[in-house]
């Protein structure tokens, strides 16, 4: 199988995995109505999955750099299948909680390994491929509610989960039979965790760009519907807005990744987040829903172009033989930042108001980007970047 087919196979696996999360979020009201599980308990179930995903990305994922990438992909996707089945047939808080924890660890193990194989299989085009990863993740998540609507009506709650469990199982079988690039045994890194990569100022700079991005996402996702409701916006603006927001990410992701790779990820990623900070401040200042939608349009287009900046920055600064650890560290820190922002956004909105919350978010983003600029040093000016490798890679089956 050539490298393009490997990349496309893994991209579809990522999209299917993301679809599972889109399904889960749209099924929460069914769990409440059918099984009497409280909203607070359901919120805890959702949140604990992100925490376990963070733990998996920073602890399990580095094993993919030590000759175990394909095994981690198979293990992670298999855990997602098990979690899927638990979510399909679980009727109590405990079963759903355990299933969500298993899903979180599965995603934390599989995604960095998937990213690693995609990067090292085609390093010359890794910016475009990171953009494709983003597109498939977002498209998969957005498709989740569609599967819920189509399959829940005839088959009940288990319908969409069993369908996705079967689809992910097919990817497990297929990936177990293909050849993937692994680091040669004599050159595998000895580090058990990826935290030491933060000593690399360029990697730390890229991670700060990603933290700024997900801090923004956490606040926006938590408050968009609330602030549009407070502005007496039409229902379609609140509901359709979040769906429309992902379209530029899907359509512009590959082009934006290639663009960021060419002009330099530190400058491009930081520039995109500076604009993002201004747009966030704009949400706090716009007096009408119509003006809010104007800001929203430019904001989503900006993200479509520049959102891959952090991934490209980290990917070019980390050697190929440590890509899984680096991408896992980035993903884990992004997940943590988004969770923290989402947790405190509502509190800030209630006590400080819309203007202070969104302007304050923009200010925090600017501080993070300023720190990223300092850490980037001479890397700020690099262009036409590709991942570096000082060791050999074996193609194994």
C-alpha cells in the first residue's frame, strides 16, 4: 500500500472516531429521559472522558515512538469499540461512566499514534496532512448528530453506537494488515514520557499557540448559545451558528495547513491567534446579533486558515522519531486548556458579564502568544518547514 493510501485510511479512521463523540453529545438527553440520569451526572461523564484522554495522550502515546505505533492504534481503536458498546447498552451512571473512561483512554492512545504515522509517512506534505486531520476530525464530529437522527429512530439508543463500533472494528482489522513506518529499534527514544520535550523552546512555543487556540474554543463553545439568547437572536442564529462555524475548518483545513507550512507556523499560528483574540473581544462589544454574526463569519474563516499553526510548529520542531510524544503532549495540553476555559467561562459570564469575559479571553490569548513569540526565538522566521529526522525508520508489517 502506498503512502497516500495509508494516509487516507488513517484519516478516515480519525473521522470515524470523531463521529463517535458527535453521537455521544447528541444522545445525552436520551440518557436523561430514558434512564433518569441527572444532567450533572451526564456532565461529569462527558468531562471525565476528556481528562482520561489527556492522561492517555501524555502518558501512553509516547510508546508509539518506540516501535509500537500500529499496536497503539489497534489498542486505542479497540478500546473505543468497547466503550461504544458500553454506551450503547448502558442504562446506569456507573456503566456509562466506565464506558466513557475507556473511550477516553482509547482516544488518548490512538490519536497521537495516528498523527505520528500520517506525519512520518509523508513528511514533505505534513502541513497539508495536518490540515486534513483537522478536516476529518471536524467533519466526523459534525456528522455525529446526523447518524444519531437517522439510526436512533429505528434502532433506539444502541443504533448509532453499534454502527460506529462496527465501522471502527473494520479499521482495526484493516490497520492490522498494513505496513506502517516505525522507528528502527536501535534508534528508538528511551524517554517514557514526553514532558521532557517542553525543554525545547520551539516545541513549548508551539504548544502555547495551541493552548491559546483551545482556550478560545472552550470559551466560545460554552457561551455562544447563551449570549445569542441574551441578545434575543433568532433561534437559527444560535443553533446554525455552531454548525456553520465548522465549515471553514473542513473546507480550508488542507489548504490552510499547506499555507502555514510554507510561510512558517510560528508567524502564521500567532497571527491567526492575534486575530482570534480581536474577534473574541468583538463578541463582547457587538450590540446586535447581526453584528455578532459578521464577527463570527470572519472569525471562522480566520481559523480555517491558521488553526493548524500549533500542530505544524510542534511537528517541525520535534524529530520524526518522537512525533507521537510531541503530538500527544500538544493534544493533551490543548484538551486541558479547553476544559479549563469551558469550566470557568460560565462562571465569568454570570458574574463579570459578556463584555469583560470575552475581552478578558482575548487578553489571555495575547499574553500566551507573546510568551510563544519569546520562546520561538529564531524559529519565528523559518519558512517551508518539514519534520527533521536524525534516525532511520523501518517499514514494518
